[in-house]
């Protein structure tokens, strides 16, 4: 299978400190448990019955998914963050509805549920690599089965998952859109191995960050670095990548979910045009 290339005009983006244990002491409920309470502001979804939820878990034989992605022309996949597994459906619905309001409607929406309800934040952070690898396999199977465009959105630790997904894709496969919302990561991670090379496996990468996101800002970044979800990359990642500053609209770590500005910008990026197949080997 050949790699794809982007085409068309993309919507404009604005480029834009601290110990991780602070997150557990001061920001745990904000970053995780409160997500379900704040993520259901707009429960009505155009997809009958709500998003399909696919469980990704670590079993006897390692990490795997309970089901395949539905094969369709245009698919939205959402991945939750810390403590977000119990409310992933409502979170995915909010994200989807903000995109619909912005002018983009996927054929189907899938919510990826992974075991993030744990006080061991560092363990959950580490698990994002495994989750990303499983989702990468799902995307490859989806493509092999004749599926069309995949738009992958992750919140908080879910943002780490989507960047790992791009990095884990096998040669010759591509994701149409990758978007991190308040991603729980250092800015330098997006510019180093393996994330930065993986960004080339996506036609469009948009990283949404807000200076009001104190949860991520208190846990990541530091001297000579940035918090990816607060300040953006602070470096020069792959050409497919753009930081999008939504400080004026997003007032906290949770309010990316369903935010109008996020939905409008991401919808415009998606609607600007798909990747085209190009000749050459992957």
C-alpha cells in the first residue's frame, strides 16, 4: 500500500512549567475523575444510540481490542484520558457534537475505552503506548477491510494515545487526522523519537492547548520545556503538525470536550480535503 499525501488549504493555526507528582497531589480529580461530570453538557448525538464503545485492555495474551472498527467511509475515533473510561461515551458525544456544529459530520463515531481508572497515574501514562499500538492495529485492519478516512481525537492521556497510534502504524498506512486535546505530555516529546517521525503517518495533526489548562501545566513542562497541553510544542515538529491555541475559549482541562472553537477549527481542517493516494512504496 502506498503512503498518502495531503492536499488543499488547511485552516490557520497559532503557534504558541513541575513535577509530575504535583498532578497526583493537586490536580488528580481535575485531570481525571471530574471528567465524567463535565463531559456531558450536550448528550444528543446524530448517531443513533450514541458512539460505539470498543474496549482495549491488557489480558492473558497482552493488550488487545474487543472488537474491530466499523468499516465506513469516514470514521471519528475518540480516546479518553485518566479516569475517563466510565464516561467515554458522553465525552465522545460532546466532541462529536462540537464537530457537527462546526460543519463536519462523521459517518460513525467510536469511543475507545481503556483501563485508566487507577491511582497509579504513571502506570496509566505508560499504558498509553500499548493502547496506541492496539489502536494502530485497528486502523490497519480498517484500511485493509476497505475503510476510508480515520479522524483520531484524544483528550489528556488520550492525547498521548493518539500520538502513539501514529507512531505505531506500519509502513504504508495513514491516519487522515490526529488531534490532541490538552495532551498530558512535555512539549519536547512531540519533537523527539518516536512521536515526531510518527506524525508523518498523519495527513493533518492539530494539537489544541490552553494556558488555562492548569492540570497539565502543573504536571508537565519545566525548565527549558513546555507542557504540550498548555503551551504547545515549543519546538519545530513535523510539517504535518500545527499547534492551535484555544486559551480564549477553553477555560480548564475538561472544557476542550464540546468546545465550540475546538470543534470549529477541527471541522474546518477535516473538511479542507482528504489525503490522496500517491505513487511509491510505503
